[in-house]
C-alpha cells in the first residue's frame, strides 16, 4: 500500500496547497530545512511541488518557491497560500515571512506560464495589513478563487482584529479584484471571536451552500468548517464541524473534474519520535479526506475509493480472545457478548508495517460503548480506544492510560504510567454520531508505522500518531453490550 507522506528529500512536511488542473493533482507544500525542529529555523520553508493523476502515485517536480534574502518580505520563509489559473497564467499567492521587519507577514505573489517555473512579483508584497484594523503579526494564508456569484476574484486572508478578547480576535478578511493585480479591501467576512487565528482558510460552494473551512492551533489542533447560504455569511456552526480529528491539521482542498472534493493535511511529528515528546510544527501527510454533502447540508468525511482499491493483497489474520465471551462465525465474523461486563481480543496479523484494516459493525443492546483497540498491549491498559458510544451517540478516540490525582497515584496500584498527550488531553477527539440499533457501520483503519488513520461510517475520521511499539495493532472490544464485527479484512 503506497501512501505519499512527504517529499523524498525532506525530514518532514508542512501545509499542503492542493491545486487541480487539466486532470492533474498538484500538491505544493511547505518544506522545512532538513535538521530543523524549532522556531524560527524550522519555518524558513520552501514550496515543494508534487503531482499525481490518481492520488496514489506521486511525482516530485522542482521546488516552486524559495525564500528571499535580507529585507525581502519572504526572507525568512515562503508560507502557505493558494494557486489559481486565471487571466492566462498560473498564479501563486503566498505568505511572505520576515521576522526582522515591522510587517512580518505579508501577502506576496508569483506567476508562471507552465505551472512549474515561477517568477516572484517585483511589487511584493501585494497586500499588507491595515494597521488601524488588524494586528500586523498575523496576516497570512491567502486563499484566492473566482467567485462567480460576485463576478470577481476573492482572496481570503487569515488575520487578527485589534479589538476584542485578546486570545479570540482571529478573523478572515476579504479582498476583491477584477484582474488578480489590483485588490480592494472589503473587511472581515467572518469574525467569530473564538480563536487566536483561523489558519489556512478557504471557501467553496456545493449545491447552493457555501462552506468556509479553517484550522485552529490554539483550540483542539484541527480543521473545522462553517456553512452559509451566501459567501458573505452569516456563517453557522454545523453539528459535526471537523474535517478530521485532532492532528489532521492545516487541511486545504481541491475539486476534481468529477466534482469530488479532497482535503489534504498533515499530522504533527513529535520530538525524539516519542509519545512523550513535544509536538512539532510539520510532520507527515495524511491520507486525503474526501468530503460529501449529506441531506442536512453538512459535510461527511470518507476515505477516497482510490486508497481502498489500491490495497488488494490480503494479509492472513487470526482472532485471539483475551477476556470475556466471544464467538467466531466463519472466517470473517467475530461476535462479542459483554452485557453488564467487558469482552475484548486482538487480531494476530502477519507482520506488515503498512496495512488497511476494514470491517463492518452491527451493534445490538449496547448501553455503554464498543469499538476498536489500536496500538495496544495485551491487557488493553495502554492503547488508543476508538469508542462508538451508544448512549451518548458519539465517537471518541481515547488515549489510555488516563492519569489520576497525585494522592491516588501514590496510594493505589495498577493505575498505569500515563502517556503525555500534551494539549490533546486523554480524550483526543470526539464527534456526535447518530445511529440506530442494528445499523451496519463501516470502519476502515490504516496503520502505517506510527500513523493511525481511522474512517467511520463514511461520515467521520480521526488521525493520530503512536510511536510506542505495542503488542497488537488492532483489537475488538465491547463494554456492556453486544457487537458483531463482520466482513473483516486486512490488506496491503
């Protein structure tokens, strides 16, 4: 199973800037200098360039953009932006970063005749923040598109207002243009007062609704979205607002010729490649998330069929019951009976560093939760738990063991040494997930060394990283309920 994680020459990768044109997927991406881990050296990024016709096989092209020098507005890094074909040329609008000057972040421009060789605009920066309205230290991530409803080009900029609760003044600012050259300031198009800075914003229209997505590093480290009937808003919060779970970060999307939309994001590296290490900016690309609009006008998330079809070599497995009551029916079905108690076990899988696990679940008479044990030890005390919680009607990704107050840690036994999830907390992520008893739920999980990527019911997704070497990769569990796992397959 082939998964594109980063350019071959790079230690890690950062924000993806997807662009689809003439049947080709382009991923421009922020690439930190090799050997760097901390600010500001880590952020003197280039724009790498990779292309694909099928989302699976990727070809590396020459680097599109390099930082400037001295007093150039991008001397300390070329940061996130967007790509568009318009007015007869390819255009990149990007964030120029120079922390030695007053306006450290500004909007810059480059053009190309072929989409490969780029020339920076001699007039850079082309848009600077209005100092009376916006903070000058957060002015980045331009997203440009042609808005047919407004009959002109729009550029969205992630900024920060000068007034308001100081940790919540992040806003999205709109400029408009007829020719991609002269830009007119409109003002904030969204100011929710709920985040420090809404990074990597973008906007698009599907079936009469407008969708505005962005990422938040200061709350929950994920990518979320809002919905409106007009591109001018008002922007409302959907029930399930995440494009992915925690650590599916800085997600940006593109639409192909079939009208399918894919989000590309990265999951953070950790220091020393350890679950106790601090989270870095930058990491490894995730499997793209395909979004579709459901009957309520909200976005469901699923694994693209290209990745499902690419994994076709079957890997042998056997089920090992560890605790409680379980039964096997044929070669692909495991039933757990855990009414009023616990039942769990694991798949013994022929060794493979990268594989796709898939199955279907049918939950009956479950009062608490059931789901998967991921990256687990035998006693299921140290693992990720994917919980489908019947009573709460939600999905949770729980990182065990949970810590306890110091008194209990000193006076009791068997509480386990907790992991250090940092700002994620022990409940890494949770989402509402409505389902009926007996309904069949599709589950897919990709295990790729330390990457864990989960897709549930073709509606929701979680991403996380676990560096610790564990006894088992995949297991089943039920707490006060009955659940049938069937059509079980492991493929690579």
